[in-house]
């Protein structure tokens, strides 16, 4: 480029290098699309809902053991009361 300035010539036009320009534009476009894919958050909500449902199911399963024991005890007490009144 310094030679062009010294000889009073115009710098080369972009149209003289179409392959390099197209390759660079294509590479930049591909990089832009890849970055946009990482930015995309459409599927994130579904994963969050699934995690909340799994947490609720885990808590319900853990709590069912104590609830089931209490219900079983209540029915045994009711059965014992009925047995004492019917005999």
C-alpha cells in the first residue's frame, strides 16, 4: 500500500479480491449464527419446569411415608374403637 501512495496509484478495490471477501463474510456470518444459538433460551423454560416438578415429586415422596403411617394409625384406632363398641 505504501508503494501505491508513493506512485500516486489508488489502493486496490474490494472487488479485486472477491474470494477472500466472500470467505471472510461467510466466516463472520457463521460465527454470528453460532453466537446467536448460544444466546437462544427457548428450551430453558421446559427444563426449569421439569426440575420444579421433580422437586415437588421428591418432596411428596419423602412426606408420604410419614403421612401414610399416620393414616394407617388412624384407621387402626378407628377399627379398635368399633371393635370395642360392637362386642
